[in-house]
């Protein structure tokens, strides 16, 4: 028996014997559209995620997206595997954070940021959410801002206590500049100079320039 | 409509720079050509391309490390410059204005290349370090020098090239890149340090 | 321009790097060929130039929508191509991005998605909230404006989505941030739902 056949059968057996991880019946129906090998491979990846305490919904979602896009099995498995690796890397960089934050961080890595650059978001203050920062970060790199520029801009803003509104405003401005035809890297450079370095905060002293290290705590 | 011969002075651009008055004579050709293009003489743009292409090509190749990417960046630069000609203001030096576009296009090309090539999982040095095509070099020395330059972090490389190859002043570099003078000085210094370190390593191999 | 304490090795690198490079002679011709295909740039009067850096061009459709008080919407007056390789799609020149506002949301967090696509025959909303199923959330056309809308309940968190036009063309939401390529050739849009407000 050829090797691939053996692997295929093994996957099939695993699919049958694995308690198919909790998923809605509708999802199960749609996943059934995958050929048996692909389905098996995806379920194995999902199973790895469970074993590592990583979220599984993003993985299934990618498989479903692949089905809609009529991608071939190998492409779907590759995409799911890539997401698993990204989630794993994000977990290593950020520690135990919730699923939403992990997937947002994974997108930042996917766009091209380095795991070390996520480190500044580890152990953040209570009540402070990095979702907006991550979303803008991944967007900027995807739109063509050089990775290093985007990463240093976002991490700097975060370190200086920027709030969600600051990130949103930065995104709005840079994106509209890019739409007008401005080079993405230039657009970011221009706008980052305008971004308030010290957003209004009730805690901590503020110097006139707002630049000295008055961290909120 | 008045057509101006290329090498006549139309206006002397006089500015106060540093401690004295500076007359920027070299601007007359560039400004004249820009005027001609805006008046509808598209072929006048060829004069600008001819004047600046080699210099820009040298920067692009040193910055990006290979010919294909450099050509991409150059094509994009001259096209963008053409489209933006109506925004060029004569009080700026055309070369500085053009270089701002060139530097940004090089950054874009580098970013696109990094996005294409990266393997996202590993914490690795920036992929821009590795030349990925075999360029047609004119000599062994040039290849060696390019490899050495490729090892520099892109921001350091950019600053080093602008300072020591394009021989710009820090003020010009700052206007061009939007980065402060002291940061640029630091980058150039660090680039030189790295190059020196490399030399020490070679010595001890 | 060398520093007085420039290391000789560094100086050597610099002088080698200053040598001219050999470029393909055809490259300049290609540039001029491309230039000739472009519209001639028209001079801008000086007073207009002063305004230029901050002028924000809006299409007629966008202006109309703004006048009608609809903001926070992506106005797509042409169908964008689905992208390859994860890069942001080339936006048609007349896409306007209007500043976003907090959505009108009821307590059970219904979110309204809007896209302007006057040429479309049908538009669907797909996303991780409906298993990316094109059949699940068709959008409805509102009158003559070319506006397509649908409202869906969204849980708190991060959602990826896209619009599918005429069953085949995947379109980003021009007013939303994008995520990198999903592995299938499209960068989807991102909606953050955090405690009742969204980006």
C-alpha cells in the first residue's frame, strides 16, 4: 500500500474515532463538504489546538472560508496550519490572553511583525485593551507600510499610553492619505508626527510637551 | 507660448541659507523642464529622466541589493514624480523632491519583498539582508561591497547611503526622510560602527 | 564629505559604493513609454497649492451620502477587484472614506453593514459570524442609490468579513481596517465589537 494511502486511511480512522470537537451541527454539515483527507487533516490540527489550550474556532472558520472560496484541500490545510502556528507564536509572545486578543495578535504576526515586538503588550494594565492597536497595526502593514515603521510606531504609541481613539484616528488619517495616492510609509511618517503622544488621562503628571515619562502606572 | 531653451537661466532662485545668500543655478534646467512638461511637452520629461536616472539607480541598487527590485523602484519613482509634477514647487530643489519619492519607493519595494518572502514563525533578521537574485555585477569588489551593505539594517543603510554616497547634508536628509537630524546622525554612526565591526571580524578570521 | 575620524575601511566601502552602476539601457525607454501613456499633469494655481496637502477628494456619490447624514460607511462607486497575495485591493479612484461614527445599535447588538455598489445584481455579506456562507446573509438594495444593507447580530470580539458581489467578486469594506491575506487570496475586513461600540 502506498504511503499516502496509509496516511489517508489513518486520518480517516482518526476522524472517525476522534470525538469531533464541539462544533455546531451546521458547521459540521459544511465541513462535510471537504474531502476526507482534508477533513482529517483539519481535525487533527484542531485537536492539536485543543491539546495546547489554543482556540479552535479561528481554525474552523478558516476551513469554512476555504470551502466558500472553493480552495483545494491542500490550500485549506496549509491555511489552517498556518493559523495554528500563528496562534501558538502569539501565545508564546503574550502569554495567556483571551481568544479575541490572540487572533488579533496572530494577524499582526501574519502581516509581518516580529514576535519580539509583541512583547511590549504583555502584562498590560488591567482594563487596557490592545485590540484596536493590533487591528490598526496589522492593517497598516497589509496596506504597504514597511513592517519596521508600523511596528515601531504602534509600539511607541502604546508605550506612551495611547488610547483606542488615538489608534482609530491614526488609522483613519493614514488610510485616507493612502487612498489619495500617498506612499504608505510616508503617510504613516506624516501622521505619526501629528499623533498626540500623551492622550488625555486623569492619571499621572503631564509635562507641557507630554513627552516625558509620565506613565499612567 | 514661450519655449525656453534648456540651458538658459530663467530666474535665479535666491535663498538665504546658512550664513549667506545662495544662488541655486542648477535649478534653472530642472525647473525649465518641469515647466515644459506642464505646458504639454511630454518629451521634456525625458530630459529630467536622463539627468537623474543614473544617480537614482545607484541609490536604488545599493539600497535594495538587486537590479530587479531597483528597476521596480525606479520605474515607480519616475512615474510618481511625473504624476506629481504639478505639485513640485520651484523653491524646492528638484533632486531633493525626487529623492524623497525615490527613498519611499525603495522602502515600499523592500516591504513588498519582505512580505512575499518572509517565514513568519521564526524570529529572524530582516530578510532584506539576503540578496535573492543574482545580479549582473561589474566586478568582484562591487559584489562584495553590496553584500556588506546588504547586511546593514535597512534604516541604517538608507542613512549611510544618503550621507556618504549621495553626500547630502543632514538637513537635506531630514527634510527628505522626515526623521530628525540627531536620529539620522545616530543611524549613520551606527552604520559606520557596524561596518567597522565587520572589518575587525575579517581581520581576526 | 568624510568625517575626520572616518575609518579607512568605511571610507573604502563608501567610495566603492559611489561608483556608477550599469543599468539595463531599455529601462529609461520603458519609463518614457509609461509616461506617455499617462494624462499630462496640469499645473495647479499657486493659491490652490496651499490647500493641497489637506484636500480630501470625495466622489459625487460620497458627497451626496455625506449630505444625507450617512457616515461611517464605505462608499464603493466601482467594484474593486479581489486581491492576490494578500495586498490591499486597488481602490478605484472615486472611493471615499468617510469618518466613522458609533453605530446605531440596539441592546442586542445588531450591526448594520452598508456598501454602495450601484452596478451589482446581488450582494452578500460573509464573515466568521455566518460561517462565510454566501447564501446566509443576502443584502437588500435600498431604492435607487445603489446602497445595499443588512443588519446582523454580532457577539463581542473581533470579526472578519467581506462583501461578495454577484456571487464571485470579493470586496473589502473601504471604511474598515483589513486583516492580512486569509490564505485564499483576499484580505478581509475587520470589525471589532467591544462593549457596544465598534470601529
